[in-house]
C-alpha cells in the first residue's frame, strides 16, 4: 500500500505572543516544511502538553524564539521524507522525536526534525506512549543513572505524583532504592501508595519539614530531585543529612529557589541544575547508547504516561486549560490528524 502523498500545506498551532492568552495560540495554514540534509519530515500523530510547553508559550522556558513560532517540544509520528542519505532508513517508520530548541515544534500536522533527535518506536509502544517518550523517560533515566553512579542508597523527590515523578518512583522500585516522595496535595498521598510508594509526604501537612528531615535522616537520603523550586527546594535541602545534594530539574512553582546559606556553609550541601536537553548534547558515549537501548524497552511497560485527553489542534485553548488545571490527572495530547471538531 502506497503512503498518501505529502500535501503542500498543513494545519499548525502558531504562537503569536508570549502573553499566556488563548488568542495568542491559533491554528493557521502553513507550507509543509522541507527537510534539509540531516533532517526528516514527520507526519505527526500525537504531541503532549508538557509543563515545559506551558512555560514556553508564556516566554518562561529558556531563550525566547522569534515569533510567530510553532510550539511543541516532543511528539511522535511517521517519517514521510528525508533530506539526505542519513534519514532515508527512517522513511516509513514510526518515531518519537524532539523538536530543536531553535526551530518550530510538534504542534502541527507535519514537523521537520533532525535525524539525531528521532528514535524509532518499538511495536509495543502506542502513539500515546510514544508521544512522550523523550522528555520524561530520558530525564528519569538520566537522574537515576546519576544516583546509581554516585552510590546513593536512598533518594527523595518532589512533585512525585506527576508523570515524571511516577517514572522516577518506578525506576527506584525497580532498582530497589528507597525513595521519599513529596506531593503537593493530601489526595496524592493515597495515589502514590497505590503505585507502591512506601514513603510519601504531603508538603501541606502539619510538621511536614520535621517529618521530611526525620525520614531523610533515617533512610540516609543523600540525593534529592526537585521539580518545584521556590520554598520547597530549601526545605528539601535542609532535610538532607550532611553532604547531601539537590538536583533541580523543574520550576513548577515558577518561584526562585529559597535556600538557607547555613546548609551550604555548615552542612556541606549543594544544589545543581539538570536539563535533559543539555544532557543529550553532552557527547555520545556508552551512557547515551545504553539509554537509547534501555529506555524505549521500558516505555509502555515500566514507564507509562497517563493520558487524560486527546484533542485536535483547533481545541488549543481548551487543551491548555485542561493541562493547567490538574497535571496529576494525566497528559493532554494534541492529535493533529483528528482535524477540526464537528
């Protein structure tokens, strides 16, 4: 069966202003881009709304791109054309892919992506799971590899009920490493316990800081992952035993990290930042090769992304509203092939 011809134009979500208004994100008809050497053209099947996307459309994620621009940091689809020899082997294959930070993204019917930013999807991975295969699974894997290489016997994390938090929990359970899981709402405590978490705390419960400190000291937590920022970063660092490290990999609170200098001076503690984009750019060696082989085998099995809604591009305003209302409920996916709602 021959694949459908590539059209001259496509529907795409276009951001026109970094102001967070629904009207600044609208569907437009654009020419289908043509891949250059080292790039492929992907017919997009699905693309999630990640917290990083929510920050991007407000101009809060890294350097601002010139507008108008198509958002969408990751997605999946079928390669339909290649701009050079290196991409020809991918034509006709389903791939997960990450958009380049300086180019247009995946919230469109078609997207041009670098060959090095594509990962062929295994047969057991659905489009829904493949759409989110890059950002969260590889972040979780890289952070847990840091824990393994450092010989850390126990870990802690914030935003533990998020999609990424659940993946970190799953990998910690798989490695049999105790993890203290901090959530933001009391009802998320029970959710995490149903997923097999043994140590769960809500940041809003009474005596939270003391309970967190006692738990971290009892388990000998020496490495913590913080996706929130703000006051919670300092609370997490203060709870760690002497010499502990906090890795900040998210800014869900959109607030500056507040840390008491005494933890640096007297506790010999430190804080670091992590970006999966930066991690991916730091050369290609055994670590990246291992991640590229192992992570896809875990997606859709050990590492699962809960999905809350599947919407066409024309429902952008509703999609963003749903995604912002409760991230714990699951991802919102754009399905460009659905077309406009009737």
